[in-house]
C-alpha cells in the first residue's frame, strides 16, 4: 500500500469560471464560499477548499474583491462581453465579439446550452495550463432560432429529432403528447420550448410534418423551414392582393410622365416570369442619347400599413431555389400587375439620363412614369444582336418565341448603341477600382419532375453587362441625389476587404503561381482584377473565385453611407428590383417623399429595417446555396459508376475536398479511404503527405474520383480516391 502523502497544491478542479458566473448574476451582492458551493451543488470538503483557494487567487488578481471577511463581490471589468456563438462541427465553439481582437475558443463544457448563432454574455479567462484565453457562456440573451428541421425517431413513450446540421450538437427530446401527426422517420419542423438545467437535450414539440426523407418536395421545404422561410402565402394575404385594383387609369396617368411612345424593351433570363426593369432609348436633337431605366412601381400597389406590406417586409426578399422561386409578393403582383410584360402599359418609377457619346452624364430626372414595353428579349437574343451587329435573324434555338425572327431596326440600333455606352461605363468603373466578380454560376437542366438531367454554367456576356451597367447607373445616381441632400436613405454598402483574409488567400493562390499587390488600396483592386481575369477557364478558377469572394466584406443595407468598395462607388443603393427586394420598395418611397419636398425621416426606424433586410437576404442566400448542394447530390446519385476528374479544393487533417471540373460538384475523400499509402496532414504545404511514397495530394492537384455516397438529407457527397492525374 502506498502511504505517501498527496502533494499539496495540486488542483483537481478549476472553479474560476463557475464562481464568476455566480457572482456576475448578482453583481451588487457578496457571496461566501458556502453560498457558492451550495449554488454549485457541492457538499464535499475538498471541493469547498478548492473554491476557497480560487476565491483567494481571483482576489489577488484583482478580479473580485473581499467586501468583508470571507465575502466576495465581482469587480465589473471587461472580462464580460456580449457577442455571438459560432459553433464548429466538433461540439465546441468560438465566442465572436467586435470588442475582442480575436474569436475566443469555447470548450464544449462551457457552452451551457448555447447554440450556434445565439447572442450571449460570456466570461473570458486564461487557462492556467495553456495561458490561451477561453470563454464560458454565462447567459443566453437571445436565441438565434427556436425552430429546427430534422428526422424524428419515435420510441414507445417519447421521440428524438436529429438534425442534419453539423453545428447542432444535440438532438431534441419530444414528449409523447407533442409528437402530433408525425410518423417514425418523417422529416419534421420542431420548436424548442425548454432546456432544463440538468437535461442533456432541449425539450420541444413537432409543429409541422414536412414528409419523407429524400423526397424532392420534402427536402426543398426542409431547406426553407431550416432558415425560417415560408413557401406559400397566408390565405388572407392572397385574398387581399387579389382585391387590389390593377387597372391603368387616365386619372393616374395624368399624375405621371407619359413615356408610352418612347421605344422601350426588356432583357431578362429566358425563363423569367417577373420583369422588374425596362430600358427606353431615343436620340435627342442635340445628338445625345436619352436612356430611361424604368422600374416596376411596386409602391403604387404596396401600401404601407396593409397586411400585404407587412408580409412583404417580413420576407424582405424573394428566394431563388434551383427548381422554384419563393416570391416576396403574391403572383397577382409579381408576375402580372407589376411585371413589365411586353405590349402592356405599366406604371413605373424611372431614372432618365442624358448621355453623350463618351457616356458622360449631362442631365438626369427621377420620377413616376407610365410606359409601354415594345419587346421582350432573353439575354441570349440580345447577345445574338450584339454579336451579329443586328444583321442576322435570331435562331429558333435561342428564341423565346419558339421561331426564327428578325428584330426591327430601331431596337437593333438602340441595343448596339447602349452596348457601346455600357462598355464605356464599365471601363470607367474598373479604372476607378471596381472588382470584376464574374463567378461561374452552376445551373441545372431539370425534367418535368424537377429531376436534374444535366449541368451547365451561366456566364455573363455583353448583354448581361449592358443591363448591369445601366442598373448600376440608376442605383448610383438615385443614392447620390439623396445622399448629397444629407437626408436619411437606404444605402447598399460594402466595406473594404479584411486584410487577414487577403493574406490567407495569398498563401493559397501562391500555390498556383499568383500574387496580390498589398502596397495600396488601388493595388489590391488592380491585382485582384488581374487574378480573376488570369484564372478564367483554368481548373483553379472556381476555387480562386470563391476565395476572392470570401475575402471580401459582405455587402449589406444601412442608413450610414460608407460607399461600395466592390463597385468603387461613393454612393450606391438598391432601386431597380422592387418586385423581389423590399429595400428597393423603401428606396422608391423615400425618393418620392423627398421629390415631394418631404423632410428627412427617422434614421433609427430605417436602420432597423436595413438590419432586418440584410438578415433576411443572408437567410435566403443560405437556402439558395443549400438547394444547389441538394441538386448536385441528387445529380451525382445517378453517376455512381462514373470516374470524374476533379481538382483538390481544400485540404484538412481529416481528408481532401474535391471539386469535379465538369460540373462543379464538391465532395470529400476521407483520409482513411486513401489506400495507396498512409497519409498525414501537412498544414504548411496545404497537402496530405504519404509516409512511404512521399506522394503529395496538394491544393490544386487534379485527381480522379468516384462517388462513394450521396446523402440527400445532409446534402453531402463522399468520394472514392482513384488516382492522381499524371
């Protein structure tokens, strides 16, 4: 028997964080060690001694003070912060707070029931063993979400719902009386109602059954439900919209600038149903060009204070999933009354510009108009006019009419001249430091059952740039018009890129032989543009395009104008898409208010609306990305026996991410699945290294893979590694 005495001072537990948690709950109150032990439900002498020792240490560090002998009170210092939780997939997280220089690690034991995205109060402390700061969540101030999508596992007396979200580290316990109509294995939407202190899982109830896993509509509805996005309109909102008078009246026309006799047309995607914008063109007597950017006058129909307006504000944006659009407005408005359809008179809100041959602005006018659209074009048709100089018929295969036809001379002349002017505007913008993000968009050919039967890539051409430049001109000049009056407005702002992210990006792109110029703001912009141009059509293009976008700050809405870095504009707003974006509706209302001589509105009220609009835009973008991932997995399910050439797009200690070159589908090869050697992760080389062969599997390498597993629920692809491209 070993009778040696235990070493004094060796600590078994660190009660620093729990002590702080207890003291911070009641910062005006003093506690002794007995009260703290009782609050922690500790009764043994050893633990009490540990608490006494920690109290003395904290006092010596001036983190608490002794109000009277044996009684301690918190000293309110900056160890307490409010911020958000960013969970990892490993049941740990990071505390994110603007006041802190770096995100702070949260061990699993310190989460205290906080979930990803929750707004929390945290205590920051240094671990004695590593001296690295860690955070403990003291209080959950606001849950980011309380509704979750998952698959229900029904037992005899209860059920559990497990989500596919890797950041959701717990399942949700459902009492038997709250299972509702759900059957075992259904995909359900559940509401988290309570999380008792000692319970491993939160308690919840089933609020909607979405269907069976893997079924198309189930998975699409699950994506929307995951982000709290609706997929239909309340009946009372639909009914209200149908009662709106959508007729064009002489009385209303008399209040507007009548531009029905000016040549006007739309250019949109081939499958578009809502047409937000139209262009008009005429040559003036002085030889200059009058170009009108005419935007659907949604605010004429969408009146403030109505249930229709409340619903539109709540949604804030349309959501564009792979197989459908979830509109911000009911169809009677989005596809009919507000849509600038060909050969129909429509109410519009317009920005009309006079430009000379150098695309210099000599005059501008803003106001409500009425127009008549003479022609509708698809981008492909407009591009054909530009490429053939209007000397050829539009082929049947790209025609929206389903037949070959010749475009009338005035529209050809207008298209070609506007294309010339748009190119000048674009050159000026790029010279001013704008970043050219023409990222390849993955699109799917779907059959009548919404099954993906092919993949293609959407690439911006001159016709796209033509529309883009005139929409940018309208957005910029509307924002400038109000901004220079120093009145409250809704701006679309974009901050300068995060330098740390650019430095990380430089580390990656150097593997492909590229560099960025960090000497000046102009140098960064110029070298980024050169990089994006140089990677066009190369195997690493999608990877580098993605890295470049991630290095940028996120654009958002704000009443505080800081300019738009990516576009190189001092003033910028969103004015041109009110059918699908609520901020554009607000911009129309504010512009009309100021044109009518109105005073500046409350900045605080509109800032709140900006924050909401930015948040909803973020949720919609996440849902859209998930729908693309889902469709990619669905597409690859039918190609399990096929070998694909891919490029390594990411390297981690648990495996490599591979993006298939021909369809941009991305999946993972797990390190244990690579059988030709034993591989370890080399962080400096962004590579897996074979211990015997010294073979490198490095970022940017081309390898052959096959589909191992395609998980529709998790929207995840796993690949077999076959061989490296020689």
